């Protein structure tokens, strides 16, 4: 039994390295998709200390809007621009109807509000565009090809590349620009931020709009892969272990966390799955997160809470 | 003692008949005073006298029920924090309000927020004018860092710094805004003698070199008498004295307020 768990899987890996590489790559590419979703959470959490339960639904809403517009005969590029505009308007709406009313409230109250928001958004999206499963095709090629014996998929690579670009831009933006600094400042201390003249409301609109964009990118990638439907909002649940691994406040953490979960669950499924009767993939991420919580509750890159007493 | 070589100018800020209450508690009761350009004004008084409330009214965190605030001649019923910042009022807090996860340099850079005007798009690209602007402002912040002698902790997250240094960084953030009026809420609380001396020196230098007007709240009477040009005394939300340090020290009502004896 111990041999089966501890040794046999590694022998299998060594036996066919090409297959192992394929598994890892598929895992990495899935991981990028998880990262994209997790990123939306991190942005909002960093800038307002709010855990945005509605992020998954924002992904769904963005994808639904895009598909809905395209079904009405709007050309792809125009539909994309319109969706971006709608996400910005949505950010304004959220600031106006929700955040503004809840300044200085406890985090848990804001969290409850985002749960409400998720129902509103889901209802709104499905009322506007219908609740049937929609196929999303924005013309990304989806052919497979082989590099030194390893099978790759163009679509997955495209998704990974756009994820990487998005992350790079966000990282620079957060760390080196005035607005990025303002975002971090607001996350740290509302009152101090106000005293140096940071307009809280504008910052909130910006951050929710950016989270909307990230949601849109994630929505496009996932939607193109598995169709746009309600279950799209459930991938937000996969983002939770990613966040626990990477830390709630770290952009790079969201990326690395996503990759670890992606690779981890694929490798576990292929090599250890049979021992457990399969379908490890569905719960592996959560177990991994649980182990992390035991040993490193702030995540890989999260800020440790420093308190002087 | 300050050799008063700086010329004290006209009224920079005037608060008039400010009344502020929380429920039934009167924090401030018809308080009026002026802050003149280039001066160092100390606001003193026993605990609960309404000193911090006064600063919060000036910079717009609290909105008084009655009275007006006139900054540079412009009269207002109430300030708003970001308006106050735009007008050139910077402040520090009694219980340090720094951005704890950010480095010293980043904290001080947030003080430059309002000096940086490039649009969101340029910012996002981090290129062209936005980059140039970033560099210029960074240079200014380096000057502030040199001035406050905190070069060594430039990259340290401020949450890790000892208390005295955090106070200094907070002063740096306020200075980065090149304020017209600097409000300091107990800048020396909890410091040891050496740190206090440093802080006094910085306050005097700021006032001297940049001509910044300063209003500060402080409990250490030695410090207050040493560095301030004028002293306003609050007690139970009312102003009980306003004058030179020497005049205030000799004032009977002030002595009563501090010692709690009836004076007959």
C-alpha cells in the first residue's frame, strides 16, 4: 500500500517523461485560468479589504454580456469594447449603490453586501441575455500541435500568454504608479488615505472596473473553453484554494497559486487518482489549501500581519 | 528659545465659533482662534479638552454643528478631507496612521499624490510623461528622506519600524505634500528624550527653512514652551487662553485647568 502511494507513481513518471511533461503543461495552462479568476479577487481585496464574493458572477456577467452582444449581430471588436464600457459602468454603479453607503463598515458587512451583489448580477445577466448555454467564439485558433513529442494546444497557449501580459501590466501598475500606490494606501488605512488627498470613491471605481476587466478576460477564456453558462460563476470556488495558497494580497501569489493548483490537481489525478477511485481533481485543491492553512496561513506571498505590542 | 527671525504673516486659517458635539457630549463649544502664516501654534489642554477634535474639524474628518472655518480667506461651514489636502493642509495622527504594508519611500510618495496629475492611462502604461513625473516626485521624496535622516529605512515596510521612526515617516509623508499648513497631533507622544529632541529640531527646521505654518498638539510642556510662538489652551471644549508661551504659563485659569484646583 505504502509502495503504491509513495513510490509507484514516481516510477510511472520516470517511465515516460514525455507524458509527464504533457500532464504538467496541461496543468500549468489550467492553472493560468485559475489565476485569472483569483486575480480579480486579489485586486479588490488589496484595494478595499473586501472579499468580493461576486467575483465569480462578474466573470459570468462579463462573458454573458459579450456573448449576448455578439448573438445580436454586434461584431466581435465592438462587442468587446461595449462589454468593457458596461463593466466600467457597473463599477460606477457598485460604488454608488453599495460601497458609498458602507464606508467605514466592518469587512464582514461588505462581504455580505457582495453576496447580495452576486445574486443581483446573476439575475441581471440572465434577464438581459437569457439563461441557456451559449457558445463563445471570438476567433482564437484551437488547433493542437506537437513540439518534440509533447502535444500542445494553441488556445491554451493563447490563454496563458494573455494571462501573463495581464499580470505583468498589473504588477507594474500596482507597484510603480501613483494610482497603484493610492490603491495600496486605501487598502491599508482609509483615514490616512483621505488625509493625503486620495479620493476614495474614484479609487473604488477604478479597482472594481479593473476587476471587471480581469473578470472579462477570465470569462472569455473559460467561456470559449466550456461555454457560457451559470456554472461559469462556480469556478470562483476554485479560486479560493488558489488565494489561500498565494495569499489574498499578492498578485504574483495569485499566479503561482493558480499554477500550483493547476499542476497539482492534474498530476494527482493521473498518478494518484486510481488509488482513490478517481476524480481527485475535484477536491485535491481544497485539501492542499487546508494543509497550507495549517502551516502557512498567510499564503506563499501574503503579507504577514505585523503587530507591535 | 526660538529667536524669532521669521516674519509672522497674516491670518492663514481662522476658526470661528466652532461647536461640535457627539450626542450629548460637547467636544467643542464656541471655539475661535487664528493661525497666522509662518507661525508655530501649540494647542494644549488636559485630556478630553477637544484638541484632537479641533484638528479633525480643521482637516474635515469632523463636521461641526456650528461655526465656520476660513482657510486663506475662503470661509466654509465644513471642510472635507480631500479638499483640505488639495488646499495644502497636511497632517499626522495621534495613533500613527501609516500604510503599514508599504515601504517608507512608498508611504512618503503617497504624500505626493496631489502633485501628480498625469491621467490614468499614462499611469497604466507607466511610460512617457507619467514616468517623468514619477521620477521628479521621487526626487522630491528623496529630499524629504534626507531632511528627516531616514535614508537607511527607505525600503523597510513601516510596520516593522520602531514607534519613534514611524512618527518620523508620518511627518515625512505630510511634508512630501509641501503643505501650507501642517497639523501635528502629538508628534512626540511616547518618544524618549533623544527622539523628542530630534523631532523638535525637525519641526523647527521645517518652519524655518520652508516657512511652513504649523499647528501642533503636545503634552510635553517643556517642548511646547520651547518651540511655539503662540499657545491656545482648551479645557472642556472651550478656549480658556490664547497668547505667548510666557503669558499662558502665568495664566491663572490655565494653571487651574491643569492642577484642578479652584482659584480664588
